[in-house]
């Protein structure tokens, strides 16, 4: 059976109509609820990044008009419904990785517990840059991102074998490296690096496993899965981002998958 990389221009609550399988890993970057201050302390607040030019069209705006409508209870309803059930076999339990703002960490953990995801631990991602340049002469600026790993009871599947074939300790912080723009196009304002997503996917899944991204945005999770030989299903409600993801992020990998499928069919 060939690799499946499917992005749907639909809300994750409508997943039933697509008959997608249950996931070994659900990875999601949920809205940060920054409201009208989404671009605060970011040069993009001003025309050309300079306050002398006046405010840009991003001043006093949210990242997306859907941010205020995000229902975290419904999100976890979906995730726990589509997360694989735990097996008796050791080291096969599924997991969720939810990117969120620092202020959201506790609410994500609490909501997870309400839905049977009783255990969790945080991840920290360290950057060597900050979007808060307008605050650089006033305060310590933010140069970190956060996520929470959630699971039911048994520790999730965990791959810590390095290229040398030996097991290595994996810390709960990761270096956040920007993607090569020529290789991975910038589509979405909160887009996560494909290289970073590949590392997370590698840790919590094996080749052939299923990954679901309920709020897929740029399609970077799907691209990472395609390059890691994992099946991936994503949902993106905004037509603009869906089209850009299909055309710029996923078109090349879909062509490769189709070509590989045709070649395998000829062999059979």
C-alpha cells in the first residue's frame, strides 16, 4: 500500500466523511489567542517595519479571523477520538504534541486530562532570533516556543537511536532552526520549521505510521511526514492556506508519491 499524504480544505470536525485512519501521533499548532496584538513588538506592525512610516494593515489585527472561534474542547474531542487506542504491547502507545503559547500550557494539560490524556510533559524550542525587535531596548525578548506532549497512561512510542546505532538521551529542549526558504516556502505566519517537525515525528513514530494534523496551516507537517515516509492527514479550513500548501508545499512530494505508485504498479 502506497504512502498517503492528504490535505483537506475542511474543518477537522468533519473528518468522518473522509474515512481517515487512527493516528500514532497527532501534532497540532493551536491558535495562541493573541487577539489584536498578534503582531505586537514585531516590525510588521508598521509599513516597511519602520514606525516612521505609520501602521501597516497588520496593526491591531489577529493572525487569523478564526482564532477567536477556536474551541479547545472540540479540538480534544476530535484528537482523542482519532488517536489510536493503547495496546498491551510495550512501546506502542500513541501521543499528541500540541504547540501553544507559554500561557496556554496549563490549560492544554488540564483539557487533555478531561479527555483521558492523564500524563504530559512540556517541550521548549530555543531560537537564535526574536520577532520582538521593537522591544529589544526595553526588555528581555522572547526567543522560545513551547509544546506539550500528552498521552493517556503508557509512555508513547519512543525512538532515541542515533545514526551510530546507539541509544541517546533526548532533552526536553530543541534548537529551532529556520528552514531553507528555497526548499520550504514560507506560507503561514506561524509556520513551524519542517526540519523541527521531522525530528519530533522521528521520535514518536516509525515509518508507515499515521500522523494527523487537525490545523495544518502551511502543510509543513504533511511535508515532513512525506519526507519521513509516514502517512499524514491534515485539515485546513482557510482556502487561501490550503491552496498555497497544495501548490507550494505539497505539489512536489505528491508528484513523487504518484510516480512511485505508478512504478510499483508496473512491477506488479
